[in-house]
C-alpha cells in the first residue's frame, strides 16, 4: 500500500507458473487447420495406396535334421567335439544360383503377363488368358513390353506400347522390342519367328475382340540372378535347426510357387547327394556282374563239351565231401581277393582324387563289415558332400572350406592306416585258406583222371556261380536301399499366403494423422516463436513490467468517435472500464491529467485518447483533449474539428488561450488541436507558457487528456510526463513488437517513469472464447467478451459485418486466441 493505494507492480513481479490451460486454448483454436492437414494427409496416403504396386512377403520353412550318429563322431578323431550341422552352408545353398536354376526349371517365369487398368498396371501370372512358349534352343533376345491385341477368336496382332508420363507406376521395366514381329497378324498356336525371337502364343482362356494385354520375355540368366538375390534365408531361432525361406514379391501366387519350388529343389538336391553313394555301388556291381557272367558262361560251355566228349552222365559222390571243402575254400579265397581288390581300389581312389570323395564306395555296400572303416569312409563322404555344397556358393579360399579340407586330410590318414592293417590281416587269412586248399587238392588228386578233370571244371563253375549269386544279392540290396532312401531334411511349412509389407496401410494412415497434427503445430510454434509482435494478454504480461490497466477491443465501425456515436458497443464498454480504473487510481485529484503515448506510430494512442476523453465527457466530467503530437497531428481529423488554429499558434503567441480551446459536438468535450506543424516542436513544448497553460486548465476542467507523440520515437514525451497524473502506454495486438517494450521496461525499472500503466489495444478474439487473462489486479475486473452471443446481444450493439471477404474473415476468426 503506497499513499493509500495498492502497489500494482508487486503483482507483476510474482513468478507465475506455466499456464497449461492458456496454451491448450491457444493452440486448440487452430483445430480447423489441424483437421485440414489431417484430411489432406489421409487423402494423399489413400492416393499413394491406390496407385502404388503392392509388395508381399511369402514365407516357408525347412527342417534341417541331424545326419551323423554319435558313433561316427567318435570314430572321426578330427571332429569329435564339433557340431554336426552347419546351417550357414544350407543358407548359402538355398540362395545359390544352381539351386535357383533347378527351382525355375519347372516354373514358367521367363515370361511375365500384365494387364493395364485405369489405376495401375498389374501382373496376371496364372490368371493370364494366354501362355507364351519360348523356344529354349533359340538364342532369344530379352525384350521389353509387347502388347497383344485379340482380333478375333483365332488371330491377334503384336504392337509396342508408347511410353507415357506415368510409366513409373508400371510393375515392370521397359526394354527393346523385336520390330520384325510388330504389327503383323498371327494365329494362336502359330510360331512367331524372326531373326531375334521365336515363340508360340497359346490361348488358355477365351478372349473377346479388342482385348489387350502385354507380356515381357526375360533372359533366363537374368531371371536366375534376380530370384537368387530375392531369397532371404535365416534361422527361426538360435537353438533349433529350422530355416525360414522368404522373399518379397508383387504377386503372391508367383512368390509362393517359387519359394515352394526352391524348398522342393533343396530336398531333391539333398536326396540326390545322399543317393550318390548308392548309385556308385550299383555301377560297380553291374560292372562286376558283366565280367562274372561272361566267365560263368564260358565255364558252363566247357563242362558241357567235356561231358559230351567223355560220355559222362554222373560223377560218383564218393569224393563229394572233398570237392565241397575245396569249393568252400575257393569261395573264401575269392571273397578275400574281392576284399583286397576293394582295399586296393580304395587306396588308389584316395590317392588319385584331390579333395572330393563324394563318389567313394562304402565298405558295407560291398559286403565288408569292418565297423571302423565303415565309419571313417561314411564320415569322409559326409565331409566331402558338405565341401561340395559349400563350393557351390563360395570359393576354395573360404575359411570354412579350409577347415573342411583339414578334416578330409585327417580322415584320409586314418583310412590309409586302417587299410594297411586290413590288408595285412586279409593277406594272412588268404595264406591260411590257400594252405588248406593245397591239402584238399592232394586228396582230390587220387581221383580217376576223367573224374578229376570233371571235378576241376565243376569246381570252377561253382566258384563262378557263387560269386555271381553273391553280386546279384548285393545289387538287390543296393537297389532296395536306393528305393527306400529319403532326404535327411524336410519341408516344415509350405508358403501359402503373403503378408503385405508395402505399403503398410495402417502405419501410413497413422503417420498421416500424426503428421497432419504435428506439422501445423510445429509451424505454429515456430511462427509464434519467431513472431516478435504481441499477440495476447498473457504474452504481454510476461514481457511488460508495468501494470496492465485495461484492454480495448478491436472496432469495426467506420468512425473514430466510437464511444460518442456507438455508446452501446463492446469497444465503448471497454473504455468505460478503463475510465473506472482511472477514477480509482487518482481519486484524490480535482483535475486529472491523463497522458497517452505509445512506442511507435500506429498503435492507436490518438484513438484511445479521443474515446477515453469521450467516455469521461459522457460521465459528466468536463473534459479537455489536447493534441500534443505536433509532428504528425491527427486529432482534428479524428474529432472532426475544422479550426486551423491550435496549440502551436498559442505557444508562439499567435493565438490566445480561449481561441485554441474548441468545443465539440459532444457535451462536456473540448479539444485543443495541435495547430500547424512547427519547425521545433520539442522546444515549444518545453516553454514555461506550456506549463502555465496546463495549470490554467485545472480550474476549468475535470479531466485533461494529453495525446502525446510516441515515446520511443521523440524525446518531448518524457518532458510532458511531469505535467500528468496518470500515464497510459498503448500496446496494440499484432502490431507492437516485443523489442519496443525494452525501453519502457528499462525506464520503469530505473524509476524514470511514475504512474505509468499499459493499455492493450485492438484485441481480436475468436468465437465464443472468454478472455480469461483480461482483468487487472486490484482495480476491479475488466472482463472482455470479444464476440457476441445470446448473452451479449442484450447489452451491446451488433458490430458491423465486413461485406468484403466475409467468408475469409470468419475463417481467420477461428484462429484468434
């Protein structure tokens, strides 16, 4: 409390918390802009979805089974503690071009079919009414789009579609076309041939006259490259052995067929590699059977000729036991020789071959039951197959290939060592069998010569026959093993349907909604941050350090004498509120001198001066309005006074006091015009005569309103403040810059200004918004309903509607805070 008055500045110095409600109301007023941007974003996303070619992901899965028993791992001393599966090799094989070639062999992917719609071009694939059969033996050129037009049920014509502006929306790439086949009539099923192409167009479904579609003939090598690169293979988890095979495609059915064909080709490849050993065994047995069969037939003919020559019908069975022993020993020696031949062949094979031992014969397949040798050979075959599979996708310098080479080297050494031992043991067995055979031969020599010769032939025949039967048995076993063999791997899930991955419609619509809200909000925040003008009362109170005394609304009337001519308007009511506050501030003064100024020209100080004076006059106070802006006088024009004599004449002694005080058409309101513009306005206002003139008005008038120049532009306003009781500093919405207020804040902070208060002029508010920040601390409430509604219509006159751009004014009013 200072001199019985409330110190308003204390209210301004208080730290106020962030008003969330203020910012919510401020930026929620732009909801039409948000809705417009969101609507435009959704429309753009809808058009993007409508005209873009959709892409899908199709997936299948393969189970990679273990193919090595624990016994084999124990026999393989080079890889006892390592894993039995290498999923990286299977992944590389599934993405290799060799496997892609096998998968594409049974698929008709070298020709693509397209149909144009009003929106975009789509690939038909299996829905195409035609099928183009390309001659694989002809050096076919890779051609771009060829348009086929059906002339009738049997004939068609080929043409090239001209490039258009929207070709980027097509689902294919363009390329050269064989001009020799264009614009010619062909029949369905007829060979279309030229020097660069040869194919047949077959009709699958009926086509009407004039129906059109297009097709593209691809280079098989390009197709293999594209599809091998499009496949993505990855383990489903780190603990299992299931691989997920997926690819991105624009046609779900096409991608599904390729993924399924690729997985089937992988299973067939695995089965083919697994049957390779059996095929080698059958080939070896067939060669041996041909040799034994020829020798058996030869011995059989010799026996027949001997019987005819010596007239032998039957041979005595007296020495049958001896002959049987001899035959058993010879069979045993024959089998031992067979084993030795296998060992020797195996040694030669290991020496001659480099590092690929996938064609080796397993000992068990030829009747050798040595467990250690069987395990080592099986492991060597598995490692060789794995090495061959890896070399299909990497070179020999790859670290994994080198690791497999080291395993093969160790396995070869182990096998050579084992074979050497087996050869020694087998040789000893053969020597023992031969010793027994020599003993039996001595007994057999006591037989008669003819019978002895016959028994020798018969013994040779039985030996060949037994060996032949043995080979037949082994061949049958190998054939059964091949027929019953299955792949170690299996397809877990075939690809059936595709998942849409582009465009992601839900995500795009959500993004459009979010950006439609965020982008205008960010632009508004940026605009308000960069905007240096005062836009609302809250912002004004945060920037300005002097008290805010009142607010003046924006007037749409054609007159400046708003209070006098439209006393029931909302703006006139705001001046009455300002009048009440001024009465309360300087209630002890008999004659109140009110000075009105601003930072720069155009902020409405003259408008406030004349209407404040009119409000004072309407209250019964005799009021004098003095135009002290001698540089740019406007007061006479605003009030409508035509007298040319004014204050400048009086100060240079060219007019009397009574001559410059001019009554107006409004009761109790007098005006002192500025007069002609002098060359030295600042010096004139500093004269003693100016002080005497103002003092002389105290006895005659109740209120004196001083309309002064802008304090930020001229110096005389500071000198005139010594005559005033209350100083009003006018700030105009959307006009006054924040930097203009720095000076008034400094003057106020340094106590160079006294009794100065701010008036916020020209406030525009939105529809039905209550200006909650427009009251003044300590001097009663100054509420401002800035738009008319069912409540305000009773008290205020209707504001004049702008006839020009009425719809624009309504739209802009939505964005007022």
